[in-house]
C-alpha cells in the first residue's frame, strides 16, 4: 500500500508528486545557481549553462534539435503559444484561415481554437470522434482544404484515456502541407515521444504530469515552422516565450522527462496490469457500470467509468471518505451534475454521463491500492443509488 498517511492517490492525470531525484536535481537552481540566463557575467552564464543542458536532455528524449525546444510556464501556455502563434503567423503570411481539431480537446486547446474562431476570424472544423473518442485519420484528410493551415489533436485524452492514431494523422498533415500540433501532456512515461516518428510539428508537455514540478512546460516547434510571438518582451526562448527563465523548472522538467522515458517500458507493463485489474473488477462488481474511452487504445494508467443514475462527484466524495483520491469528469452547473463535453462528444447518454469517475494510477500505486478500491467502490455506488 502506498504511504500518503494510508491514503491512496488515484488521480495521477491531475498531477503527480515531484520525484525526489527531480527535486534533488532542481535544488541548486534556487539559491546557489541563481543568475539570470540573459546576464553575460559568471552567474548568468552558469545558469544559462544549466538551462542549455536541460534543453539538451529534453531534445535527446524527443529526438529533436536544441533550437526546437521552448521552455514554458505550463502545458496550457505551450498549447496557447503554438496554436495562436501558428495561426497568427499564417494570417500575417496571407495563408489560409482554416483550423481542424476535435471535440475532445483539453480546454487549453478547445478554448484557444474557439477564441481564434470567435475573435480572430479563423474558421474551425471539429471532426467527429467515435463512441470511444477516437478520431478517424481519413475524416481529417477529407476535412483538409486549400485554406487549412493547422490540425490539432490531443494525443492521450485526459478524461477518457483514448490514444489517437498520431502517426497516420501526422503523415496526412505532412503530405498535405498542413501544420500538425498535438497536446501530449498526458503521454510522457507512457508512450515514446519521438517527434519525427510521430510526424508532429508542435507538441505541448507539462512537467507536473510526469513527476516534475508544477508551473513548468515545454513546447516543441519544428525548426522551419514560424510562430508569431504571442507574448512580447525580451528575447528569452528565442522570443517565443519572453520572461526570465525558470531554470529550476526547466531542469526539473528535463530530469523528470529523462527518468519517465528511461523507466517507461517497465512502468507501462506494471500500470497496464494494475489498470486492467481495476477495470475488470469494477465492471464485474458494479452493476450498470461502463468503461469510457477506448478499451485497448488507451493510456496505460487510465481507467474511466460511467455509472448509471448516480453523480460522479458523489462517488468521488464517497471514495475520499474512504481515503481514496479520484476525480469526476462531470461539469457541475448550479449544483446539477451534467455530462462533460467529452462524454457528450462520444455520445454517452446524459443519465450515464453525469456519473463519470476517473481513476488514474501512478508510481505509488500497488495491487493493494487496487484491491482496496475494488473493496469499497461497489458499496459506495450501491448506497448512492439506494438514496435516489
Ligand atoms: C491533456 C491536457 N492538456 C493540457 C493540460 C494543462 O496542463 P497545465 O496544467 O500544465 O497547464 C492538461 C492538464 O490537466 C491536460 O491533461
């Protein structure tokens, strides 16, 4: 059983604790090596050296060049800088104004593309997904027209865990001369992230999802792709992200990314097996329960469910009282539980969609944690159902 005062943490898609090895790597960069990377003196150059070593580590993991890495303040920021930057650059160059995305994106992409449509005159196509939340690359291909400049597809869905056919989508975009962006925030440590093999042009990551610090993100931008700066200021991060660089954050992200990649194969198998035990157990022990997202093409640590006729948030509260931390995908509007936009997009009926619960495993979890969850969840759901 994991420690955490005997509590079980099953919300690793929300955030993860900083790995002690990452913390150790970051520590010198708060008060010992504290210079501003833009300063030409010793202190500045010492910090700049650490930043470039972190960049090299990240570039090695992603299989890209140093100059293609931009350190940002979060995954959200990386999505914003790339989508807006690419759209604005296309507009300035007099290219097309059409963007293609999906209805199951994180708000960092969904609301950014909404704003590009509503405030900046871009046209937006949200290609449909199937009942598992999967995008058909052929449908993307058919949606691409002469005006299309950009396609954005989330690689691993945060809510339902579905993993998209990135290589095929990327290949289509490459052949048609359209930029391909992915939000891969949920993916490090789960699947390889070699940008050339994935055919991506821009990719967003966030350190706190893979045992790195919060407030530290990464944007990969392919070398020949121009982004218009979204924030204006100094020349930090080659002008893509002005503002004094968070060196400790960048070192933490790079160290965490390296560790996540080095331990990925072993951890994939371990989490996959725990996840399948959890999924099979819940579907067997809780009547009127369904898995949401794809049964096979999903993140190895991710189990998400819908329970008929109960509110997901009430289940989450019941689990919390039992010392188990989970999350519910449902949006709560004025006290009324409602299906999230993702569950609506996969066509889940509302009476199921309001009862969504996400359990996401991580390094701290053991078979004992899964057994404890399977022990308490069926009676929590039964009790809630008896009340209604
Ligand atoms: C798929 C996805 N994209 C983007 C984000 C935002 O990342 P950050 O918290 O670093 O802004 C998240 C966080 O939940 C996410 O799951």
